[in-house]
C-alpha cells in the first residue's frame, strides 16, 4: 500500500522563512567559507580581529548581506575584490557601509542584524567576500572567561566557548542558523605573558608540523599563534574555541583526550573506550568523515554533559566516576558526528532530528559495548525521563511537541529532554513498524548517505522514510501528525523488559508499597543494589522520586513521616548520600529536597557551588523553590555562584527563579 504523503498542515512554514531565529537573508546569500583571525585578551576579556566570510548569491540583484550579531563591536567592513576565496595577499579591499537593524523586542537574545550594503548588485551564483573587523563583549554569552582561581591548576586563566543554539552571533558576525553550513579556518593569537596556554578548536590543527601545543611564536610581539582548518562544512553553532593550560593523552590512532594536567590521568582512564565506540558507530552510520575524534574535559562550569564540536567534543568533569559508568555521554557525542554535524536539522524547530536520532544510535552503541540488557535498560530509562519531562512542562505545552514553532522564541527556552527521548521513541516506533533492527539498520545508513552535508526538516525526513519503505511495507497506520505535532506523551511506546529492569522494578515495588512509619523504618536491606549498574540505580531512584512527589500531593503528617523514614533508609542502608557518582547523588539530593531534609542541604548547596552542568543545576534550583520558605536561600545561592556558572546556565536559572513568585 502506498505510504501516506507528508502532512500538508506544516504549521511552522512561515512565508518562506528558513529559520525564525535568524535575521540573516539566507534566501539571498549563503556562507561558503569563514576565516577567523582573532587575538585573545584575558585582561579585557575580549576576542578581537577579523572574520572573513565568503558567500554565494542565491538570487539575482543581491544588494545587501545581513548577518546576525549580538553585543559585537564592529569597526569596519570591507568587500574583497578579486580571487578572495584563497584570501591571497594581493586582494583589493573596498570599505563598504554597514548599519544595524532593529532587533526582536520579544527576544533580546536574537541580538540585532548587521546590514552590509553592497556597492553593486550581485547576480545569482556569484561570490563575494567580506572582511569584518570586530571585537566581542566581555559578557558575550558564548564565551566564558575563567580566572586562574576558577581553574583546576589555579595558575593561569582559561576560556571556552559554547555556541549552541544561537550564541555564535556573540562570537562572530555570521549567518547564525543550522541551515548555513560551511568550512572554516582560523588563526588564534595568544599573549606569551598569559603563561603556557594552548588554543584548540573544533577543527584540525595546522601548525606547520609543530607539536599541538607549540604554535607559531613571534618573539618581537611576544605572541603565539595557533592555526586551524575545518574542511568539512559545519554550522556556526559548532564553531568552538578553548584556551588554557592543557595536557594530552592519545587513546588510539585517531582519538586523544585533553584535560587540565591534574585531571588528565582520570580523563584518560574514564574515556579509554572512545575508539571502540567510534568503530561501533561507523558500523551503524557509515564512514567517519572528520578525520580525528578527540575529547576535551572542561572545568566544572561547563553547562552540558557534552557538546559535539567537530574533532573536539567538549565534556563535563562530572562524567568522571572512576568506573566508566557514565561513558554513554561520549557515545552520544560521537553519534552527533553523523546525526547533527553531518546531517543537520534545518533550524531549531526540528531539533529532534539531531537529538532523537543521536539518542537512538547512542543506545545501539552502548548495547553493542555492554550487551542487550543494557540497551533495553537504557530505553526504559529514556521512557521514565520522557514521562517526567512531560509532567514538568504539562501535557498541553507547546514544547512537548517534536516539531516546534519557535517564532519569537529563544531556542534555549525550548530545549529539554523531549526532543531526545520522544524523538528516539518515535524512531524506535518506526523501526518496529518496518520489521525491527535488521530491516532498519540499512535505512540508517541510507538516510545518512542521502542527507550528509545537508540540512533537512521533519517533512523531508517523512518523505524519505516513506519513499524508502513504501514498496515493501504498509505504512498507512503511522500517524505522522500526532507523532510530530502532537503534544504530551507519544501515542505508543516500545515495551521493554530485561533481568535488570525486573530487578529495579521489583525493589521499587517493595518501597512504594510501604505505607506505615514502622515499615518504612525497616525497608530495604544491605545487598539490595550491591551488584547493580548505575543505570539500574538511577531507574529505581527516578521512579521512587515520582512516587514521592505523588504522595507529597496527597499530604498528611503520616505520609510525610513515611517518606522521611524512607529517605533516611536510602542514606543509611544504600549509602546514596555519599555516592561518588554524580547521577546518583543528584537524585538523592532531589529526594532529600522533596522531604525537606535539612541534613542534606550541605550536599545540595555543595553541588550547586561546584557543578555548572544544567542537567543538575536547574532541577535542584527548581526543587528548592517548590517550598516557598526556601526561595530566599535559593536566590542567595544563585547570587553567590552566578559568576561561576556559564552565561547560558546563569540565564536559564535566573528564568527558573523568576517563576511562581
């Protein structure tokens, strides 16, 4: 039977707008190459220099180029006349006029458009290059500047960038949209006075056969310059820079790990399976086109678990558990080398295409590495996380859709676990519909091969899927509209079971069925979780927290006394409050806040003052202010730590604290 055609009711088609979160005139010009020549000034906390953009005209009579900027100081714009693609020194430059357009009053984070007037109209397919002299702001959202005291070594400053989703416009003037993919080169100049610092980027080093940490020294200027080249087209949000005191260890021929010298041993051990994961991912997705795959463990203020910057994945130190139990984050970021970086959502309204695919393949990688039971356990945990996210947002919330509408919306506000978990659940549903893993595996490779180096939206994916399977499979039962644009939980979820899941659910049943204080004071025994993996423990704790929250709604002194007794048993019998694994300790802290255990506050505030990862920070603040009596202490904690947090984290926590006053 013929497949159902893609839905006609594409609510986020906006009169030809490619990306509602950009000001750039993407329908007229597209970036084909970017070259950055920047100097790093730690004293002023600015990057300054030039960005040279080579662009191709997509229509006739192009009279201007419009770029995204936010808090950038532009000093000049020059049009390069001649063979500008090679950026040779014989080029002729002509100063051109530029101005700023109005920003979006509803979304300050969009910044404002930089409008560059061209002296002559350009024809379709013609190219032009613009060199823009500029400097960043000390408060640029994409850049975090750390003092020596905020680093692990304590002696030298440090900076790193985080451009996803629309932070690249605070780093450079650009077409800040996933739909604008281009190669880039860069020359980053450091002052020798800042110490033995190294620059790395989401690109390969090109330092004339020097060592990775040497650079090109100019004795007269007392500077050191690092040169980079990214030959594979990538989005602006994937441009990344780090400068700091770093050590390196090779994992295998194409993988290495970087970290502060004091952390390099731990990082080398924790991420030793990176090469194996990359090999497994290639078997699932096809050829790895980026050359090297290196890892960088950042300071604790990094706001995410990982960021899939090409050639150099950024990681949080919270992944270092000493037993490789949290290495699935590396598998996730590796997968983005295909789903996200190579095949990319056209804009942030279709973010599930990046993250849903990546979660699906991440699970497959970890299943191949650890076994089928771990794969099914991961799926079950994904469903628990999805259920909790929908309950937190509300089943009727716009952000519970896969295919969003982001007009007048900061994409950061819409980000949650929904595109990850609901997106992967949808793909698992499609896998089951067409006959399972064996049938779906060739489709994964075909999909990546068809869209590599390109961008797509949900309709493109739907069309490709239907055309691929329509001759052999009955696809008439797929409710594309409900899956893609329906709110709340998915129409259906894969049923999974394993010995690991059964054990976790069995213990959970023992705990939730206890309703008397005396029973609660004896629930659980040593050895219950002794041989469990971390994912089993987090499943148990996630489900138990949901049960705690439901019983809290019922109220009553007896119910509260029972919950407090259970929380105490979690600490004394299982030792969760002393766990060295941050995933376990985080959940224990949430449970402690649920029952207002003041004895656990030290752990809560200790975590909030030493970890900047939003996965932990935001839920802890939200849990704190659920109790009105704790709002003041939560606000005081934020004021104390907001300069430690990355600007994105600080922005999101401030929004959380501003709610429900």
